[in-house]
C-alpha cells in the first residue's frame, strides 16, 4: 500500500510531464522538456523540496538525502492535484550522511593519485522522504538544468551561480535514501546512482535496474539473520511488526520461509505506516499486549518504533524481548529516550557494519556558519542546538563563486549568536562518529563513484585509437561500465567491489545493554558475513536483565521420550506431547516423531535412548586392521632393508653423493612413520590417544626436515661453485645440518607438548545418528592443536617442494632434487586429499583414513627417494662410480 500510494500520487501530479520528458528526450536529448516538467511540479510541491547545497567542479556529483522527516498530513480527495507542504524537523543522522559526502569529496579533491587533475563538485538536495521531491531533484541533477523554483521569500541568490550550475550535468547520483524512491527514479529517469540505504531485494535485478548500485546489503541477508536468531534460541512463537511497504513485507516473507521448517510460527503480523503512525502504534501496542508471544520482531523505521514504544509505555507493557532490523537497531534517539529504557531493554538486532572514517570528526567539529554562510542546513542545526541565530545567510561578493546553496530561511525570533559557539566538545548525534554505519555507506558510495570516474577519465590506452572521455562529455553508458568493474582498497584498508548491484553482505549483531548509570548503550555481540552468523551468546544481556535467553513458545517443548502431536485447527507450534512406543526413542526436546532403534539397540525405560550392545573400534582383528597392520610392518621392514643396503655400501659414490648422514636419519624417520601408524590401531586408551598424534607429527616433521636440509645443501653446493661464493658452504656444514634438523623437529615437539598439555585427545563413545554402533575413538578436544600439527608439516613440505623445484635442473646424476620434487608432490597430494576424506568419514573409518594417509605418504617418500639408488647399488653396480655420478645428463 505504501508503494502504491506514492506511485499513484506521483503519476497524478507528474504523469503528463514525465511522458513529455520521455518522448522528447528520445528525439532531442534528455535535457529538453525538463523545464516543462519542473514548471508543472513547482506549482504543487513545497519549497522545502528545493533546499540544497551546491559546489561547482569539473565533474559534479549529485546527492539525495532525507534531511527533514516531520511530514504534514496530505489530503488526497482526488478532486484536484495534491499540494505538498514543506517538511520540518531536521534529521541529524541524515545531516551527518550529507556531510560525510562533502567530506569524502573534499578528501578526494585533496588526493593527488585519485582524479589528480579533476575537481569534484556536488549538488545535494533534501528529498524529505517524499518520492515526488526526490524525482524533482533527480530531474534537475540528471538533466543538467536548474529546476529549483524561485520563491519570493527565499534568501538572496546570485543568478550567475545558478547559470554556472546549469552548465554541468550530474553523471552520477549518491542516493536515494529509500528503496521506493530508488525504484521510482530508476524506472523513470534511469540515472546512474549509488544508493547508501536502499536495501530492497528487488533492486538486485539487473534487467530492471541496470543503472542502480548500492553500498548497503540486500534485505535478504538481514531477514535470514533474524530467522537464524529465532532458530538458535528456539523462539517458536513470535510476533511481528513491519512497515507497510516492500521493506517490511519482504522481510517477514523471507523470515517465514526460513523458519517454517524449524517449526517457528508468527503469532501475529501488524503493519504500521508513517502517514497514520499514531493510530497504527496504538493498535499494534494493544495487539502485543494481548498476544502470548514474548519475542517481538520489529521491521520499520525508527520514528515509527519511537511512537510504538510510547504507546507500549502507556499501557505498561515492559516485558517483551524486541528483535530489531537495521532501520532502528542503532538509533541514538531511541537509545537516549527514557521511554525506551522502560519498554525495550536488551534489544537484539541486526545493524549495518560499523567502520571508521579518519578525519571526519575533525571535519564535523570544524563546521561553523561563520565559515559556511551558504549552508542553510548548518544554520538550521545551529539554531536548534545553540538557540540563537547565526545571522543572515547570504552569498557575499567576497565569497567563492563556485559554492552556493539553495535554502529556505524563515524569519528567526532567536537572539543573535555571539560567534563563540562551536561544535568542539558538543555531544550530539551529528558529531558522534563512534557508530558510523550509514555514514560509512555514503563514504563508500562516493569513493566508488570517484574510482569509476578515475577509471573513465584516466584513459590508460592513450596510445591506441580509442577515444578518451573528458569531464564535460561523460556518457552514462561508459560510466556504468567502469562502475561495474570498480575494485579498490579504501583509505581504511577495506577491499571494495560490486557484485552486480550489491556489495558482499556484512552486518553487525548488536545488543542494547543497561549501564550501571542506568543509561542504555550499544554493544557488539556478533557479525554476519553473507549467510554465516557469528554470535557471542554469553555477551548478550536480555530483556530480563540476565544472560539467559527468554522463552517464547505457544506450547512448552516436548521432553525427551515423547513426540509432538498437532492440535486440529491450531498452528503447528501449538501441540500435545505423547510418549514414544517400545523400540522407539527420542533423545532431544521437541521431537516431531520418535525414531526406531536398529536391531543392535533397544529403547530404555524412559524411551530417551537406545541401549548399546557393543563397542566398535579399529582393532587388530578386523580385516581392515589386519590389512593396515601388514602394510605398516612391511613398510618398516623394507625401510630396514634399505638402511642395511646403504650401510653396507656407505663408501660407494651413489650413497656418499647424497649426504650420507641425512640419508640414514631420513630412513630412521621413515621407519618411525611406518611404525607410528600401529599406535592408531587397537582399543583407544588415554595414553594411546595422546601418543598417536604426537608420534605421527614428530616422525613426519623429522622426515620432511631431513629432506628440506638435503635440498638446501644441494642448492648451496652449486651456488658455492660460483666465483666469490665459496664461503656459502660454511653455513651448511654437518653440524649446521644436524642443528637445523633438530631445531625444526623441536618446534613440532613444542606444538605437540602444548597441545597435549592443554587439550589432549581423549577416548570417547560416539553414538551415531539413527542407531549406528557406539564407536570408541579418540575425540579431538582441540581442533586447533591438530590443525597446527598438520599445518606445520604442510609448511615444511611446501617449503621443501619449492626448494627442490628450484634445484630440479641441476646435474641429475649428482643430486636428488628431482626425486625429492616427485616425492614431495606425492606427499602433498596425499595430505591435501586427506583433509576432506578425514572430515567426511565417521567412526573407525576416520582412524583408517589417517593411517592410510600416513602409509601412503611414507611409501611415496621411500620409493621415490631410495628405489632408484637401490636399483643402481644392487642391479647396476657399473653405474655406481664417481665418473657417472659427476657427469651431466
């Protein structure tokens, strides 16, 4: 209804004019006909719609902000064209949004690398939250003609400044501030725009809105985050209060779709509308009081929430838990309101991701009407805060001619200001930069526009035949192409890019908490990245004043051993609980149906679990256990044989040429690798669980360390052969080699010691789902410890692989770099494949996967490194000579 109302009133007053714009724009260019449309519009729209702030530049960027919010009632009797009276009530958050745009443009103009030879100007208009006024401003911005109306009671403005503004068409608009306004602008005028607050999912449709971009995520993400909160805290009976437009309806629709399978019911859905908020808030407050739902989801603008809380306080409803959308979850007006502290404690909500803008606070606190006499918005703010008039606002001849403003200034009865008033030290929503959320979206939007203009105007292909754009001939189609490819790092170090019309979704999860002084403050309790939610539940202070989440259910959850039975004619959240039958069980609360026990199990007396009849683990008697044991023993035996062969032929060139001492140490470590796999087989115990991972980690680090040092020695040997590098081998003597291996191995020993001391693996029974056997296995109490052990092995392996790859082209007969390269490739491939296999397996097969990886990588190293040498030693002794070893292939 909200969207229909605005569309109908818009086309009632502007239909003929917009048709003229579209038809004549196709024939003669877009600017033709805009004056006619403006002439019609200006007679019916209030003068406040023309308020703005202007500064000329080589390229002028438009801005649309809802700087006033108290809209008067409009009588639509459809007997005559509507007349929109001026808006009142300066909106401080929106004023901050406007100034962050000005700050960003000034920051870009001072930047010597971004648009160095182009000065950016701006034309900023107040839309007052009304799509017709936003369209009026957009007509002026997109057409390049001054469509502001000249009123007899306006302040003095210099016509030459207006003429200067008319020479520049705005290629891109920062705005609008609402989804419905963005839809209207994009469907009618199709300007290239970057919105900072239009979050409707419909705007992601590139076919319908190809020129639209935004720096706020789609509402789909926050709606799913709200549904995740409901599921996480088992709230199955929730009331909903939503804005009567696409913002609210889309949010509750997605919320219901996401929570339907989890058994969440919406007790009631009440809508509110800005035009009738007083009566709507009274009706909604009574509905909340009558409902048994203790958790209330509110998706609407903060001014509506303020009115709702006022009526809830009147009827003494103070025990509800409110879940907030980003539209009001961080509202400073609500947080500071005494009524809010009474009605809405412990609010949990989704908020636009907070960030910082260095230098912005200094910019804000330096604002002064004495320095900015052209800024009517600052004058209005000054009068409201300091209760004095800063003097008449006029553009004096001594002022810069490239700065002007279109403002409506009424006669003020306030006393004149002393001139000593300043924003330094003033605590105000405008100067509060601790919660830059929407303001940061505006900041990003300006930088995205600047980056696209920089890419368009920098013309990297000047040597080619391509034509370069100039600031006075920017084509929307070309700018759109560059905006689609925007990818840059902001001054805050954040990587920014568009995914279609959107940016990657990032939200904060916030909680309203009561301080010891009795005031409410905003506390960060989690984050949302895309659809992944990260929440610190222990940090939440709920409406009850405790850390215990409130309950909101139609019927208490069924205890274990029972199942739900729905009541006819009532929502699925209202049900009865009936016991499970024999041979069935339910081991959790709120079960929809009881589960059948498998043949190896039977339900206990309380029907809460199936009694296990046997333990299952990888034993030496299993076929799988016998196979793995045989493979491990065979590998250890082969390694011993190779060791004996090398020991008996230790004086031969093949053995001596490849670092004899490290080769023997490598064979010992390989034997340990084969043998350590045996520790994983058998019934898990406390000591076997602790020893198996440590033995595995240390053995493999010792093995890989030997390979890494061998490779480094080979590289050093050939580097030292170069003139002037003879001293290089002094760093790789026998003692240094032994010390390096010991050092690298000691690091792993320390990791294993800390891990086993803090969170050692322990034997645990794993009751599989749907009656699988009870598996006795070593449970990882700390995944971090196991990850560090594997990660350190992987780091050494990758380093060794890189070094061996660099040395692969050295004389093949003299070094074993190629053999090490192949062996490490096999080693890395095995352990890369191990991770998904280990995660996806269960029970005793998890242990079998790890044993298989140990044996496979050990066999790979043994065969790749020592099989060619043993072949020469045993079967080709004629090649085991110094001449052959020193030769080049």
